[in-house]
């Protein structure tokens, strides 16, 4: 079964940084458009960043200028560099494929907590 495995979360102080990773076991991963999502308690899942197979990127307004999405196709991995973190960035972060009708099975996600 193809999996997405997110990692790199943790507890960080406001203003700090984290780098999340999303690894896939699928060998054709490099043809996919991928996205990072997050879900805070009691809230709907929100898409925060997107990267095409050609490297084009897009960001939610809430993270623009602070987060950077990138990919290493040789490693079947997508990254999310998060800088200047705020308490409102606290959430479980997930990755998946776009468009939605081609989604893969969701991984467990990785918890990011921004708190002093």
C-alpha cells in the first residue's frame, strides 16, 4: 500500500523554525503536484502550500513569506520550511497529492506546536 509519511514536527517557540518532510513510497511521485495541509483542533483541514512537478509553488495568504515548499524528486520527498512561526500555526500537518480526486491515503501527519 502506497504511503505518505510526514515527519519533522515538534514544539517550537514563537518566531522559531521547523522543517517538515513528506516521503512517499510511490516511484512516480515526481510527476505529482503535491500540497501541504494543516488541521487545528476543531477546525477544517486547510491547504497551506502547493508545488507542481515542475517546481511551481503557491501559498495560502496566512503563510506567504514565512513558509517555503520544495521537493527532492530523487528522494520522493516534499519539504515545508516554516519560519517565523506563530501560535496560530499550531496544527497537525499533512501532505497529499493534488487534484483532490487523485488523493492518496492520508498519512498520520506531524504535530507542530508553537508555544512559549
